[in-house]
């Protein structure tokens, strides 16, 4: 749909080369330190500056399974670009846009870089195909593991496909990245819900050596506001998922509910709140207002996301809280009572979207013995081996264990878990190989 067309435009080839040539090639690169996954940024930018696109993408993919995604949705201003030596002068290298260019160029050229190793190290099941699950799968497949992903949705991608709007992250980009992971030999089982269709125990019975839970946090946190149970109140991730399903032709327009001429309010101050607000505008809302309990400078959303929202017409109410929801007929509200710095006023409203955080669903842990969670439902994990739950052989990472806050942080966490799974499976298999078989005496003293 035209209104969901990607906002940020890619570099042309000459533009990318010129931008890459501005890099200083610092001996102690702040950009690399600022990258959560330690991307060798000056190295691949140097290759790009020389026109060596194949070398550039190989360096990037040695640390990242999702460069076309990271190039678009990473918090560059707080990470690599914010730590660039040229940032203080306001002329930082546009690292995110360069990474996006290299990844897109590589996909368009259809180049094949990976030598797929023989799958002899073990079998790993991955539950969930968001950034953590895809990272685990890609890393372990390259190390020689048979990896199978179990995804409850009809298409892989998790939050990348269903939680980030098309105008920020085109879904064909996500599909291209997933195709590259599939080409490594990773097998996808779609429309399979672990905890309902099968359990953790069923997966072990199938012969998997280790299991990774990367199901994210999909349950909305509830706010103690009168009237919040009205159907005119929506949860941001579920709203964004419906929009993606509509854009893909899987559901009817009326199932999205937010429509032309509506007055829509959004509660929250993170990037998801910005996504929900900008999406509501694209669906035709005549007014969209974000209600945030703190100030602009305390907002968790990237400043660039806020500025884009303002340019598109989103309004903001600072130091404000929705204190009551007055429902109307059907799926529509009537008014909201909003308190701003102690003063309460009533505002007409058709919809309210909550973007105040989520918690993990309990369907996996409730059907599996031995996996402990904390008081908020997050899966408890160990430091040694990193990411293992209280059930031996079961690992967890990403939002389900309350570790990351962004796509790249989920990837960083998953890379550490992938290393731990490799060490764990190798140790178990080694012990099995040297242990005496049943009925045999041990010769080891």
C-alpha cells in the first residue's frame, strides 16, 4: 500500500561510495565499541569505499545474520553513529544507511557467500523466529548444527514481520534475510505453537540435543485505568500485527478497526508508541495524539522517530496520564479523561492504543516441568552456561528472559546463547562417547 511505502530512501552507488570514503578508519573505533554485537564497522566500510562489496558483506555477516534489518531499525544515533569520531561535529558517518546499502546490494545481486558445513555437531530446536531465534539459527547452522525453527505464525519473522511497520522495515527485506538463513539448511515449521501443538518434552523425544526459547513478550501489561477493558482500547503490538495481516491480504480492513476520520490516542513513550501513532495516521485517523507521563527528554523513543512522527502530524501531550476511559458503542470510545500536571480534562476519542510494555506468555512454561520464571513471568536463566534455564538442555533469550530492549540487543544476547549451546551440546556428546555403555565395565580409573 502506497501510504506504507518505506520512508527512508537508500543510497545510490556513487552516494554510498562517497559516504564510505569519509570514514577516518580510526585505530580505536568508537563505532565498533558502540555496536552491541561488535560489528567490524571500519573494516567493511573500508572495503565498501574501494568497491569491494563482496568483502564488505562477508565482514558484516561474520557478526550479523540480519544486516538489512539492522541497517534500518537499529538505534544508530545511540550506538555506532553516536560513537563515531565525527559525531561531535555533527558529521558522523551514516553507518546504518551504508549497512543497509551493502545488504540490499548483496540481496539484489543474488550472491552466495556461505560454505554450508556438514551438519554433524547436533540438533537444536528453536522456538520463535524473531531476531533472537533467527540469530541462534544462523549462528548454529554455520557451526555445523541441524537447526529447526518452530513458529506459531503462518510466516517467519516474529516482531520483525508483525511488530515493526512496513514504512520502517519492508517485509520483503525481512523475507530476504530469512531466505538466507534457510539457505544455511535451517528448517522452518510454521503454524506450530509449542505449548499447544507439542511440548518441550515432545521436542526432546524427537531427538533434539538442546532447545532455545525465543518467543518474545507478547502479553500486554495492564494499566489500572477505569474502562481499559472496553473493545475500543487496543494493545500496540496486536494492533500492528493486524495492520501487517491486512497489508498482506490475510484479513479484512474492518478487522484493523482504526479507520478514516477517527480520533486516536496512544499511551507510551517508546518506539512502539511512535510506530502505533504513525500507523494510525496512515490508516486515515484525522487526529493522533501520544499521551506520555514524562517529558520529551525522558522519552525512550529515538529522537529521530519522534521528529518523524511530529513531521507527519502526530501530537504529543507531556506529563500526562489517561485516568478514565468512557466507552461508546461497539468498538468505539466516546471520551478520555486525561490529567496533565494535576488538571483533568475530557477529550473526544474513538480509539486508545496502549504501548506500555509486554510480558511473556505462559503456554510453554506451564506445559513443561522444571522451567522457573520470576514474579513477572520472565524465564530465569543462568550465567554458566549462559542462557540455560533451570531445565537442563533448555535455553532462553531475548524478551522472554527480560534481557534486551531492541532488535540488536536481542541479537547480542542470542549470539552469547548460541556459543553456550555449542559448548553444552559438545560436552554432552563427548561425555556420552567416553562413558561406558550399559553392561560394560569402565576402564577409566
